[in-house]
């Protein structure tokens, strides 16, 4: 291969993308702006620095996060190899010695004969591709402007306001009803109704619950119309009843009963295996979300595929912009990878870096890239990030709710997940045999 590849950003995604492409013979120039241009959170000049927790998430066999890591292992991921090598005891999680982990990845990139690591900020998208943009949640402002110019201002977001996603198999449907407000729509919403006592109790618990403190650079997000539910609860006891829990236009379809407050859930996927709690973005800690949200009737035993959150972030509306090859529909030589495409988390970002690296190599060889099928964790995440949807695009971590459903008769959650898990590994193996 003669043509060279530019990768912008030496984080989890950019490091993995550069490595995968270089391993397959591409000549890669990897731009990392640190240490000359620091971000508000990175502390070192190392590539693939973990900015916060040193945990790469659940490593328990048969879990969705483990499955994603396992698939990455099977495809020769540099990041997961370094994580396994520098892991530290952390119960069911894969946690690492952060300096050794990032040091190992940086050295591997520096030693690779096909990679040149350039310590420079890229301020605009290069005119000549192929290029992979992997600049993460804290993309430098100059480049963010460049991206915005390229894709259109309305497609670039600067914060996440994530509402929790619940495993449908753990909702008590007997206590809820399907209906759309004022009967507009096809009973698209699942409604959890509260009487006055339950509502006031819920508000009290929300107000008193433990919150994750905001970092100074995250403060402005609240001005963007993504107020956390607990902040709304602090404004007044009835604020939520006029906001995300408003009951107007909703009555029980069989009894005609009206309610003091209603929390609405919307299907997160076609199969209806996951539901999103609409408007419930929150800064409550995860254990507190579980405790407080379980006080809502119907959600007493809810298990969460994703918890709510609010972060400073930079991400594009990938489903409208990217093809499943991770390149722009309007400029096919520009690829995006990592958190900037709306995946959430270290391993998810690395996963999209790996796919972008493979995809570009195929382009350089003049071959078509066949993405991994949605039955795999890599394919499920890619599908989420690139498939058009009617609802607003929100960043996502890997979870079993993203996979195509299996036989509905399998009611046992453990068995269901185990079936998805085994199907994923078998599908990945077949895909790798055929395509790599
Ligand atoms: C405060 C904070 C805390 C987080 N905590 C966690 C956590 O605990 N667990 C978790 O899984 N995820 C966490 N995340 C999300 C985390 O950032 C991502 O999971 C992961 O780092 C994303 O990988 P990435 O490669 O897409 O971006 P990054 O790892 O951020 O890498 C992007 C790289 O691009 C560089 N860069 C940016 N702009 C330019 C430019 N113009 N030119 C050249 N280089 C550039 C940056 O310096 C950086 O090295 C957190 C994010 C933030 C902001």
C-alpha cells in the first residue's frame, strides 16, 4: 500500500486505529496535541491515557462488556492486550495500572515502523484523506469548528444528557400502561403512574440522594436545556409534576383513571427489549439511581442497561452522517472513531477505533469493508452508532439491549444473555474467517 493514513488524536480510539492500520501495512501519521496543547482532564503526554477511572469495566464472563473485550482480544487489539498485561486486582472489573498501560501503548506506537507519532494539534480536517478523526470528548475547539463546518453546525453536540435505559424483562408491566399523550401516536410510551404520596416520596428521595460532583469545566452544560431531574426537584416540590412527570393527556386506557404524576418510558429498540426513561437525565451516583428509580411503581425490580448521566462531551450525530464503514457520506475519505461518534467508554471507543482502522485499510486496498454483523458486540455498537433513527441520538455503552433479540420464549435473563453471548462469539469467528 502506498497511500498514507492520517489519524487525529492519540487516545483510546486513535491509538487502536493507528495500530490496526499499521499492522496491515498502512503508513500512518498519528497526531496527538498533548503535551503542547493540554486538555482540561488529561495529565500526561501518554497515548491512550485513561482520564478518570482506571477500570475498563466489567470483565465477568457472559456480560456484554466482557464480550466486547473478548471480541477485541480475538481481533488483536493493542489496547486490550496492554490492559490484560497491566491489570490490577479489581474484583469483577478489568482495572489497570494506568501509567504502565498507557506507557506500553505509547511505546508500541513509537516502535512501530509504519507509525509516525507527531505531537501537534490539527486545527482543521486535512483536505487530503484518508483521515480518521478520533479526538474524543475534549476535541480541541479549533478542530471542533472545522468539524462543524464540514458536517453542519446542527450535527455536532457538546454535552450528553443521558437518561437511564432499563431491561424490559425487569419491568412489572402489570403496574403500567401503554398510551401516548392525548392519544397522539401509537401507544408508543409505557407509563408508570404515581399517586400523590408516591410522587412526594419520590421527590424527597431524589432531593436527598447522593450526586456526582460536577467538574469545573462541566458547569456550562446546564444552560443547554438538559437539567438533571434532581435539580428540577430542588426547584420546587411540584416542578417535576409539570415537567418530565407531567400527567396531562394521559389516562388509563381501560379504566379512564387519571394520575397525579406519570413517568414515561419509550422503546429503545425495535424488539422492545430495552426502555428509555424519558427526560430522566441525572447526576445521581449509579447506586442511588438504582435505589431511587426503583421507587417508581412498575420499576421495583428494574435492572439498568445504562445509567443516566450528564457530561461535557463532543460528539457528532453519527447515524445521520456516517456509513457503517465509519466514513462520512458526504466525504468518504474522512472517517470518525471513538467517543466522538457517540459511543461511551474506554473500551467502546477503542472498539470503534479498531473498526475504523480495518475499514480504512480495506479502502486503501480498494476492497469493500464488510462490517461485523449486529449479532456481535462490535457490530451491535456499530449498528447503534450508524443506523438512522426517529428518536434523538444519545451516546451509548455496550449492553445486551443493543443486540438483535433471540427467541422470545427464553424468559430467563441469564439464559438469554448466555445465548446472545455464545451467538456473538460464533458470529465473530465466522466473520473474521471470511473478511480478515
Ligand atoms: C471527565 C471525563 C471523565 C471520564 N471518565 C471515564 C471513565 O471513568 N470511564 C470511561 O470508560 N470513560 C470515561 N470518560 C470517557 C472517556 O473520555 C472515553 O471513554 C475515552 O477516553 C474516549 O476515547 P477517545 O479515543 O475517543 O478519546 P480520548 O481518549 O479523549 O482521546 C482523544 C485524544 O485526542 C487528542 N486531541 C484532541 N483534539 C486534538 C487535535 N485537534 N489535534 C490532535 N490531538 C487532539 C486528545 O489530546 C486526546 O489524547 C470520561 C470522559 C471525561 C471527559
